C-alpha cells in the first residue's frame, strides 16, 4: 500500500529533512534548562540572558526574507546548505565563546536556523509538483520531528547540567547541526525548479533599516520602559521607513518582498495569522515558566513548581504540538483546510482564555497548555504549507519564509508588551523578585485575543480560487 509520501523518492527526501528538523528542535529546546548555568558561565546576571532572545529575533527577522528569496533564485537546497553551515559555525562559536559579547554575536547568528522549515516545505512542494496534500503531510512530519528534537534537547541538557565542563555541554547542539548539514549534503538531491531573477539589494537595505529601527525601539522599550521618549521615536522612525520600502518594492521587477503576492486575498490572511500567532508561540513561553515557578506563599499566586516539573510541562506542551501537527492531514481532509486553520486558532485562543479563571492548580495549567499546544502544532505545520499553496510557483520560498518573518516580528512585539506588563520598569533598573498577577492576566488576554483575531480573519476571508486548497 502506497503511503501519502511515497513515489518519486519523496519519503526518502522527507527522511533526510527530518534530520534537519531534529537539529532545529535541539537548538530550540537544549538551552532552556541551561540559561542560569550559561549566565554563571559568562559571569552575567540572569536578566542579561534576555539579550540573547532579542538579538536572535532581530537577526531572524532580517535574514528570512533574503534567504527565502535567494532560495527561489539559486535553489532551496543550496540556501538550506548555506544556512545550515552558518548555523553550525555559530553553534560552535557559542560553545567556545569567551565573553558575553562574543557569545551574544554567535547566539544571534544562530538565527539562520529559522529559515530551515520554510525552505524544506518549499523543497517538498517543488518535488511533489505542487501537490498540496503531500506537502501538508510532509510539513506535519517535519514539525513533529522538530518537537521531538525539542524534547530530546531539553532532556539531554538536563541530564548533562552540572556534569561535564560547560564548553562540552554547549558543544552538543553544534554536533547536531553539523550532522544535519551532512544529511542535507548527501540526502537532498540537487535537481529542483528555480525561479531565476536577482536579489533586490536596495529593498533589502530599506527592509533592514526599517526592521532594525523598529526592533531596536522595542528592545529600548523593554530596557527603559514606556516613560522614555527615545524608544517611541526609534519605533516611529522605523515605521516611517516602511513607506519608501513599499513604494520601492512595487516599482521593481524582482522585489525582495513581493507586495503584490502579499496583497493577494489568498495570501494576506495567512501572513496576518502568522504575525498574530507569533504573540503566543514566541512571546508567552517565558511568562508561563516564571508564573509556574512563583511561590504562592510569597505572592498569593503561582504554583511553586520545581524546575523538573516545569520541564515536564514543557514536554507535555511539545508533545501536544507534535500531536497537532500530526493531525493536520487528517483534519484538513475531513474539515477542509481553511476550517482546520480556524480550529487551530480557536484552540490556542480557548487555551489562553481558560488561564484567566483557572490558573491556581497544576492540573489547570497542564490542561490549558495542552489545548494551546495542539492548536499551535496545527498552525506551525499548516501556515507555511498554506502559504506555498497560495503563492505562484516562483514565489513559494518567499511566501513560506514570510510566515516565519511575520511570526518573528509578532513574537518580538508581544515579548516587549509582556515585558512592560510584567514589570513597571525596564531591565536596566533593579528588577523586582516577582511580576504582578495583573501582568500575567495581560499576557494571557493578549495571547487569546491575537489567536481569536487570526481565526476570525481566516473565517471571513474566503477566496473564490478553488485551486488554493488551504484557503478555500
């Protein structure tokens, strides 16, 4: 009996790409139990670890459009190799970095990994000749592998913590990424359709300036608080640059960010959904962890969970995401692709809404996180595949890459909002021991509102193009 991915070597191809997503999961899960150890290793305060996240989000937001466009021009496999090599080099530098500054730069350059999944889905989409069903199956398998990698990474890191020298511990992700490079080199064939064209370097400079200023402003907002005028001026300066950028992109024949594709009624709801989804999938992880670790005897709220128990919660959440990704092909076949996407948004929104009345017991937290995890798994797998199906054949890499870019920007904005909500001052001031409970209410409310807004957007934005299966 033929499997959904059989024929033309697609199953073998996905098998090798699974190695890359396992390495991606290791990168995303391995360091989480080690943040305090890394701070001690670099002789920095725990609060300074936040710079790692901020720097990597900036690099990711800037790199994805460029690398995705290069994938359409020179080949998705070629750019996947480049980005894997760059991530491997950065990971080795993380392991041997002697200071906070060098560690920060190396950590930021690990942001190359964010383009892997969009490129892989574009590769599958091209090798299946645009078969949306097999692309969805492949996307589900890859995301499930990513989540397995997260669990494996966190588990191995927890087992190694306090044992070997820190340099040895930090080298484990570099080994995983290096092996994934070998898997791509030998397992992903070079023959693939290329769109041709050139890179819009002028547009890249415009985009870099706009995103860099806006992200810098958001970081300043985290550091200095809402009372300082400078963060707002920097953000406004970045926003002002988007006007010239859009005008330039509409004039050139080979734009870096194809505004005409983004403006299509099949595409813009998916990109907006990705941005709104970024608020919860990227912005809410740290607040959930800190809430669980808070001692109710001191604050009147929290669960006083141990680090080990938080690891169990993370594992449960990741397994729920893997389940959601695995259910994507089944749900899309029975409910329809669009309703499946709406359902994913609904589960995320419902899960965070339930945090508002029910957050006093571990069982409450676990149940809510399982709902959020299943919905998130559906969206993580479905959005790039939907964007590829809704894009012209020469813009699939761009469309899938933009889902990561908009998700990253959404997560960065949400992270800044949550930092402000959870502390009355920026991190340059002396931090308090615990965030106020009303700050957590803000986090849960924003995550619920953005997820439900995404679902409503998808529900109302019906397209008349039956050839686009994920936004029918």
